[in-house]
C-alpha cells in the first residue's frame, strides 16, 4: 500500500508554500499527494449560511481552499496524483491522525493567526511533537512560492539516542532522491569545569570530546549504504545554534524526536524545538524508532 505525502493547508501563504514543497516531495518519492484542511467549521452552522449552497460559510471556504491547493499542486507537478479533503475537527488532532497513514506530513510555519512568521504556529509545533511519521515544516522563504533547492545540501543532526537509526535512514533517502551528499553533523562541547589537569583528560579535554563526537557519528552512520556519499562533521558549539547556522546553506535540515516513557506521542527536545522556530530552510522532524 502506497502511503501518500499529506500536506495541511489553511489558505495562508506559508501553507501554500508547503503545498509546493509537498508536491515536489511526492514526485521525488513516486507517491500520491493528499491535501487536507481541518477546521471546526460546524460551530458556525445556523449563524452564517451560504445562501446559494445552503452550507455553513466556513465549510464552503474550506472547500475552496482545498480545491485551490489541489490545483496549485497539479500546476506545479502535473504528473502527481492529488486528492483533497475537508476534515471538520481540530487541526492538531486531524493532522496527527492523518500521520498514521502517511509517508510524511508537510506543514507551513504558521496559519492565519497574524503571528509573525518568524515564530512557529501552534498547530505545526503540536503536530511535529506528536505525529507517528516524519513531519516537514517548510521554512526559509517569505513570498508565496516554495524555495527551490539550490544548495545541494541535506543535513542531519545526529544525537546519541538509540533511535537515531530511523532519523539517519530518512536522511539517507532524502539525499539519495536529490542526488546530493548527506552531511551528518554532531555538535560537541567541552564543559567549562574540565581542564587539562583532570586525570581522565590528560590528552586534552577538547580532543576527548571531539573524538567522542566522531565515535557517535560513526556508530549512527554504520549502516549507510556504500552508494551514498556522506560528509561527517564534528563541530564545537551548542547543537541548537550550530544547526540553525548550517540551515542557511541547506535545502533540508533533519532532526530526530524521541518518545519519552509515560508520555503521549512525541516530545520535542530543545534542539528540535529551536530549529523548528529558527531554521532558514525546511525542517524534517523524524520520530525515533
């Protein structure tokens, strides 16, 4: 069964850019594209009826938004198979549920709330934190078109969790489809209280932490196929700041999100949260296995 790429829309410019990106991704993957709009439009029933169609005005508007997004995707990628649907429920719940039967969910940075686009909308943040599939938040452009991939860089931030395999596999496939090398980055820091006098760090505290970062990278990349070119990067500094910095010259930035025992769904860590808010390029949040 082919699980589609699903994109959430609401008529805003960020969501239209997400449609462009999702259409391109669906073609790269050879998958259908599903466009969804979720809203509790039934709350307006009985107070604002569309005169000609005898339907709630919000329902009519939602259908128009979906139809427009479907046409936009078809214009951008004529060969992609596109379907659309209006879901009369809260956007967060509807999109998380859609993710159970999706290859990936694609969202814009924010909706029609009027909040500055520099900040991530609550729907995108909630869905990225709870979906079962990878969630791509399209950032990095401020007109009504998705940015064209021009840097030839797919970057994955590598952590130490055992579930990093799922994150790396997603990153490998994204790089392979685009025909570009994969850049795997591991940030490291030397705690200020450590010094060369420490008995366990006689060879130099910074070198020990850098070597440890390289070991983590090697372990995470152990199963990468030989036909995929990988550039390994160990960078001294804060992981959040480092990944945001590299996003300025990347076409896609990929990070992981881990499940915490006893918690519902995915819980975004500080790194994922930071790049979702501040990345200069689209960000994919991949749930750990």
